C-alpha cells in the first residue's frame, strides 16, 4: 500500500512539476542565443515569489517595449548582458537614443548595478529618459537584480550549483504536493488499520518524507535533463508523438470539449482551438520527460534492494510495474480531475478535482496492476 501511495502521489507531483515548468519558466529558450536573459527573468521572478510578492509574467507575448513582469503592480524590464554597457544600451533606442521603457523599472545584473545607475544619471541629465529630469532618480529607475550575469548564465545550463538551486525552488510546490498527499493518505489508512494517532502520524511523516524526496529528486533531475541536447531531443520526439493524437481528438465534438476543458485547467485560463492543442501538446511533452525521470527515481530503491538481495527479482519487477502505473495513472487522473473540476467550479474545483483525480487514478492503476500480477503469480513474496 505504501508504494501505491508514493507512486500515485509522485504522479500528481509530476503534473504539478510540469505545470511549474510550463507556467513559471521559459526553459525551452535557455539553450538559444541570449537564453541566459530568459533564465534571468525566470530566476528573478522566482525570487520575488519566494519573498511573498505577487508576480505576473507578462512579457512572453514579446510585445514591443513591454514589461517582462509586473511585481506588486510595478512594471519591470530585465536586461542581462555580458557587461554594464551592454545591459544599459539594450534599454535605449538605437535611433533616437531615448529610454525605451517609460514608466518601467530596469532590472540589471547585481554585479553591474552601480555602474548602470551612474550611466542612468548621465542619461537623465542629457534628457534621454522621458518624464524624468532629476538625475538622482536614477537609483529609483534601475533595480538591482537578485543574480549576477554569471549566475544567470549558469541557471540556463545543466550541471552546476546555480541551476540546481533554481530547480529546487521551482520544484518546491510539486514536492509539497507529493508530501502532503502521501502523508494525508497514509495517516488515514493507518488510523483505519487501528493505529494510534501518534503511530499514524509517525508513519505518515515517514512516507511523506520519502515521497517528497523522490518528487524533489525526480523534478530537479528532469529540469536538468531538459537543459541538455538529449533532453531536448526527447521532448521534441514526444511533441511529434502527442500532437497528432491531440489533433485527432479535437476533430470530434466530445473530444474537443474534453480536451479544451483539460487544456484550460492545465493553462490556468480559458483556451480553445489551436491554443488548446498547443497547451496540451506542450504539457504532454514535458510531462513525458518529467514522469519518466520520476519513474526512474521511484524505481532505483527497488533495484538497489534487489541487487542487495533484500527483495526477489520478481518482487522488484512487480514494484517497477506498479510504480510505472502509479506515476502514469496519477498524472492522467490529475489531468482529468482538473478538467472535470474546472467545469463544476473553475479555480477551486480545478485544484480539488486534480487532487482527487490524481489520487484515484494513481492508486487505482497501481493497485490494479499489483492485483493483476498476483493472479499470474509473478511476485515471489
């Protein structure tokens, strides 16, 4: 039962991990020219969220001279170039020489801040910043980013401390989901079995901690993997596989309704048509990689136990099959549940539906596979 709980919780966590990746990062652009700029936007936004600020990522529409994000109502444009001259000059029109982002703050690398403030003072004195005449306001226009240029470059790459720290922050929500779900279910099951409240809490804490660790390890590993060429190739292959299936489903009225509701639940806003297809394709693509990595993370302990002789090869095979079905069923159930919940009550219903659907789908699939295997006496326990 514990393994079914952990695998289903991990499945729900994989959906939340995918949502965090798609909604909170621009990871698909990290490998492009200037990808560190997108990483800087994401990292600074994540820092603000972790410090209780309301963040709206509004720059992904690439509107001309628009803000990258709005933090507590303040519009911010982020510029991260190799040196202070580059970061500063990017904020000014090449033809007119005027500051391009009227009414916005200019966020720059922390190690370039003071130099850029000095440059902004000169620009104000020369009348190059519309609406501002006092050079002393330069420090109010220029915002010191939470990361250096070098750190932003590292975050865009795999295999370094800066990118791993950022990934841990990104996966914190999914990790909390996995911990809370597995601990809650375990506590309830233990009480039903007759355990005392204290013993039930101890078991819940143990299972919740293990599940949280697996979710965090799997989520971070997936994000690191997606920064590599192999990871991008896997994502591209998944896109080619999923897109025709989504497009086929959209051709029927029932399929169109279900998929559109699911896409809206995943996106957190109403989408339809081609936009819904793109949302589902991207979510399925990313989740295929995330779920795959999380499945490996849940499987490693069983393989190690089998190699040490703690469990039989048959038991290991059974656990692997149940882990796969639990992770996959958890994600599928969470997606379907979120879609149904959004129909009943958008927002709260979406979250509750995803949670219930994920638990039911993951545990149902895992226990079902375990029962099927037992019928054929595959397990040697």
